[in-house]
C-alpha cells in the first residue's frame, strides 16, 4: 500500500500549517489568510484521499522511541479514516467561513495568526487522533486537542468569561484524561500493549482490563461531554462561533465516541462496560435535551443539543451498534456545523446570542433561516434528511439488542429534541423582531459554506451503503454488517422502533406550537425547572463547592508556612522522629 | 575504545578552572568587562558540558581516584547529572550576562555559580559516602552565597539566613547518619558498604536511614523539611532560582538516593522497607507543594512551591524502585529530573525576564506581560503546561513512566500512589493555567522595551528543547537508560 502517504500528509500538513501561518502573518495578512485556506484545502483533500487507503492492518510509519518499544503506528481503517475525513473537510469549511466571520476580531486587536494556527493545529491533532494506532501517539494528539480547545475557547481573552470558560473546559476534560493515562499505563504495564490493534482481551488479566476499561470510559465521558462531566461544553460557548462549530462537529467531542467505539471489541467482554455506556449515553441524552429547552441563549441550546446527540452515540456503542453510532456521528457533524454556522450568521447580524432579543428573521435573512431549518429537520429526524436515517438506525439497533429502558429514554429524548429545536427556530426566525437595527444575510464565503452544508445535510445519508461496506471490510474485529439503503429503509420503517420516534417527533411539534408560548412565559419568569437547569442539574453547584473546599484547605495549609526558624528546626527534628517510628513499624 | 576512567575528571577540572578564571576576570570590572566575565563563564560551562557529552558517548566508565585519594566512579548516573547541571548552568550564565551586568560583586557571582555546579557534578561521580557529603556541602555552601547575593536588600538576607540555618541543620543531621554508618560498618565506600551493610543491625540502620532521609531530604525539600525553600528560591537572583529549583534540590535528592543505596542488599530489596516510606513522603510532598502553590500571587514563589511538588513526583519513582525493584520508576524519575531542570529552569528565567521588564513578581501586575515579551511569554506557557504534564511537552512522558512504575509494581498501595500522582497533575493545573492565562492572554499596560538576546535565547532554547524532547524522546531516554543501569546495579537487578 502506498496510499499511507495520504494519511501522513493528512496529519502533518495542518501541523506544518500551524507553524507556517503565523510566520506568513508577519509579512502580510492577506497572504496569511490564503496560506491558511491552502493548508486547510490540502488537509481536506488528503483526508478524503485517505479514505482510499483504508485497510485492516496497522502500519509502522516511524520507529519513534525504540528504547521503550513504542513506534509511531497508524491504523487507517474505516473508523479512523472517517473521523479524520470529517475533521478535515468540516475543518476546511470552517476556515473558509472564518475569512469573513473573524475579520472583525482583527480590527478589535485579536491576533488572527494565532487563530488560524490554533485551528490548523486543532484539526491536525484530531486527524492524528483518529489515525493513530500507537496509544502514546493517540494520547499526545488527544491532549493536544484539549490544549487547542482551551486556547481557542478563551480566544476573546479580554473577556474574563471567555478565559474562565477555557480554563473550565481544560480542567474538566483533564479529569477524564487521567482515565486515559491510567488506562494506557495499565495496558502497557500488564501486557506490554502499546497499540490499539494489540489490545486483545485474551492476553490481559481481568482486573487490569477492567481498570483500563474504566479509564477509557472516564476519558470518553470527559471529552464527549457526557453526564456528569458535561458541564464544560455549554460554557465553552464563549468561544467564537466558528470554534464552537469546529468543536461540536469536527475536532473535539467526537474523540470520546471514537475512543469507546475503537476499544469496543476488546472491552465488550466486560459485561458492565457496555451497560455503563448504554445508561450514561441515554441519561445524558435526556438530561441535556431537557437543559436545552430552558436556555435563552441560542448557542447554549445548540451546545446542549450536541451533548444530547453524543449521548445517543455513546448509547449506541454500548448496544454494540458501531455502524449506527459512527453514522450518526457523521450526520451530527454535518447538521451541527450547519446549525452553528447559521447561528453565527444570525448572531453577527443581530449582535446578541439571546433568543429573546431576536425574532422575525425569516424574511430578513432567508438564507440563514432556511439553512437553520434544514439543520433542525435533520436534528429532529424528519425523513429524507441525514439525521432521520442515522437516528432511526441507531434506535432500531438499541431496541433490537433488547435494551428496552435505554430505548425508551432515547424515545422520550426524541420528543424533547423536537420540542427544543422547534422552540429555537420559532424564537429566532418567527414572531415580531425584538431587536433594533437592520439584519442582512451573511457575506459570500459564509453563505457559500452554509449552502454546501445544507446540501450535505439533505444527502449524506446516501453514503450509508459504501460507509457500511468499508467498515465491514476493514474492521473484522467489529460487529458491523454491510447494509444497503433499501435494507436499511426496511429496518427503519419496521414497527415499533422506526415509526414510534417519528410519531413522537410530530406530536412534539404540535405541542410546541400549541402550548409553547405559555410555557415560555413561565420559563422567563424563572420557574423551578429553569432554575434546576441553570444550576447544571445541581452538578455545577456541586463542583463549585468542591473547588471552594479545596481552595479553603489550601488556604489553611498556608498557615503552616510560618517563616519562624525555631518552629521549622523543631519541625525537622520532629520529622526525624516520625520517620524513625514509621521505619520501625515496618521492621517489626 | 578503552579509555582510562581517570579522564572522567575533565568536567570537574574545567569547572574548577572556570572558578579561578572568572574570579580574576570579574575583579573590579563593571559594564563591558562584566559581560565578558559572563560569556567566559558560559564558555566554561559549555566546555564541561561538551566533555561530559563526549565521555558519555565514548562510554568511559569505572572507578578512579581524584587527586589520588578521593574515590570516584564514572558512569551513566554521573554523566546524566553532569549534563543537566552544566547544560542548565550554560543557559543561566548566558542569561546572567545582561541580567546581572549592573550588579556589584560579580567576582562572587560567577565563581560561586561555577563552584556550585562543580559540587553537583561531584555528587554524581562520588563513590564514597564521605566524599559524597563533601561535594554536597560544596554545592550547599556556594548556594548560600548566591541566595543572599544582593546584600543591599532585606529580603535576600533574611531568606539566606533562614536557608543557612535550616540547611546547616540538615547537613549536621546527615553527617550524624554517615557517622552512624561508619561506626558500624568501618568504611564509607559505597560499593563496599553494600557488602558490609549486612553487618549493620536494623537497630542502627533505622536511625541512620532516618537521619539521612531528614538531612539530605531537607536539601531536596521533601515535606515536612521544605519550609526554607519558597523564601530562598524566590529571593535569589532569577538565574540562581533557576539553578536552585532546576538542579540543586534534585542533586540533594540524588545524594539521598545514592546514600540510601548502601542499605540495599545486592540481589535483593532493602531489609528495612524505606522505599515505602519514600513513596509516602512523595505523596505528601506533591500534595502539599501543589496546595501551597494554589494561592500564590508572587510568580517566583508559586514556581518555588511547584518545585516542591515536582520533587514529590521524582521521589515517588525512586521510592517505588526501592520498594518493588521496578526499573520504570528509576527511568521515570531520572527523566523527570532532566525535564524538570529544563522546564523549571526555563520558567524561572522567564519569570526573571518579566521581573526585569516590569519590576514586579506580582502576578496581577504582570498581566499581559507575555504580549510585550512574546518569546518569553510563549516559552513560559510551554514550561507551565509541561510542568503540569500536558503533552507534547516533555514532562508528560516522564510522569507517565513514573505512573507505569506503580502499575509495574502491582497491588493496592502502588495503585494509590499512581492515582495520587494523577490527581496532583490535575490539581497543579489550577495554578499553572491561570498563570498562563494571566501572563499570555490577559490585558495589561507595559511600556515597550528592547529585550536583549542573551536573556531570550536561553529561554527559547529551553522551551524548544522541552517540546523536542517531548516529541522525540529517544535520545534523552538513551542517556537516562544508561544512568538507570547504574542505579539498577545498586539494586542488584538487571
């Protein structure tokens, strides 16, 4: 196979770009923008060509750290290659959109050289994460993704809220990263496992495998913003909207879902592990959807909706439906990028993220309005849009494997999803305008990207056949069957798994238009429900209390630092006595 | 190529020659002359570094007598320590060319810096408990003069005073431990003691271990013997802070580890299980260090507290190695020692640059300083994140190896140690990241000022090295691995 060069190019072209763009930026802004676009385009093309290079076996690209027996290995199978392709292409579209969208930031004194460099680094790290077989390389890419998200979320660094949100995202996901670190070290230590492909349940002691499984789970919960570590994602909305699109569609949150899917064949044998995924996923889906309904902030609604959709995917992996989870990941990536970028156009035009300050934009911004509507239709799962196919496939798989309770949770979520989506669409685009000034559709590069994504949201489901075939061909260890469109259609329309969610979504639309306004008034007045959601279902309050407790104990510890020499010398002597006593206890 | 081990005396000789030359050169010279003294001190550091590198590459090893009497041993551990000390020393003396130019009394500064480095190099080579102690004291006494360097100010004087008293107490305690060993074993030779050590009854070895841990551990700032460190490390000139935090306390730790090696029966694990004690102290040290760093508003003080935490990480690897005989612990600790020297040394140099630029160490008043001094600002971000263990900076791999040692050891306690290590890494983010936020991202008003290359170049070089060693760790790991070989021979393992 000589196609691997595409995989290597896909990883390193954006990383190189991250270094080159700021240098070009020293000379000329225009040349810098062109360079960023060029590197983005090369990356997107390379990731698409990588899809041609798929195969089941890992490839050693570079000896890397022979002394530890760790090489730089890539594994270009369908699972990784699709993650990379999503990151590459959507990443490229975001870079194009940024050309117009971020221009104002430069005038306000924020460095776009830094912006483009970090975006390219972000994309490159995500592609590397998807294609790495070596666990150590995976870990480095994983953490680099986290680092980029921190720097980009706090991009508007003059805003204290943005800086705090960046810190929160970094700290919370790092809690999950401990899990990844422990898992990696445990596998390395116990079985000498340093690659994903070497991860085989048979060769590893059961308790070590359990430890690793727990670690991977924790890492995925942190990165893919699952309950109870989902609190960072809504706050991350302080980022520029382009970055939100990137994080939600292409580069960050997909990593956790990918990780659990990647490790599924080895960890499936642990009965509790798939069960945990199912429950965490379906509970997250519902909790996040309920949260989305109470949000007045357009971007936060979308953030919660991502958390909710990721819940679907995690649950699907738990049910063993790898294909459905990854196919939904593709759909979500497209319609969520579309929704965010449409929202970005609206927010830029109106100058606020508060939906109560919008309204009536349907006639003023027809393009953004229609793009958002298509995104909503796809997210709700209306037939013929991509979200319909992937979500129904997913629900079908969960039920088919006999997980009734999670299935019901997910069906209820479908109801709530439809409700919050219609609510957002209605508040933003319908009714009377609640803002001053004129609003117009976005300039050309932004609009072009919206048109492309709208088309993709309507058609990406046509890929199901080839998608499932490549998966089945290159991932022998995974439970994936090739699935044609017609067969999928039949499976989807079967009673009850297919038609119930559809009926539920329709019912939901009726309820929103009938009772929505009355409910909305109650929400604005701050009902108990709204308060519960704003406290992050009490989780945020709990974490804050924990952090305060820690800070207090640190403060108290400072009083031991007296600076009085007599006390310190006495402390040394006391320390010796304690040490000797401890040692004696060991001897006796 | 068989070379007599005697040539291994070269780095030490070069440094001692540098002491004399820089003293003569610096006497009475100010301004331009002072710059030349700094450059020649850097040159001597470089020569020592290059000779250590050459000796390491040529694989020169074995025992020899310094001045015909002092037993020394050339080997991987000695070279690693020599390379770190002289490498960082090179960066610091180059940095000091401008930073210290206007200070009076440079005839004390550079000679003491070189002498301190010589002491550290000697610690690596010493093959005898007493000469180990002598080199340790050489390092310590030179550092007293450097901490209290600025005699016109109250703060360094007070810090230096505390440092002398505490460190003196530690030395006395350690010497008592050495005397105890000598009394029972009749020799101070490290290799012989491993054989003779069986003759020391536990009733004597327990207090001896206790005295050595407390005495040398004080210098390594192991909690509860750490109280002197924040004052001393933040009051010293920034170049010296870089040396103190980057290599001096670690040299103290290695002195401790080398001296404790005598209680290991070859081919087995120690009779008295002090490895477990070290691991417990390590967890205490990292936790206390990180918690104490949380509320610091003084940048250099914050870095000083973080050094305590980092010593905890290094100590943990050695503790696990002593208790369970795991090689990855030694490798991780030695590699972390190298990484920490680069990262913390670099961080202090960057902090010094900010202090030089803005005249303050207060984090609030340093807001946005990274934008007017972008190279130092970006480098500081690299160092801080690396210290927190974020890849691709090199600190993460060494921490990972230490964590691997815990799992290699197996069992509930080692797992607890690993979790403590991981939790501490997250805890440390709570001060590193806000500091980066404040320095690099926040708004602040600072006048434009030209930053000389002699200050920027060492910082940028250390930052670059931190990333390169993180991405391509094979070369440093080879040096570390040969040093670990020497250590594992003490443990009698493979």
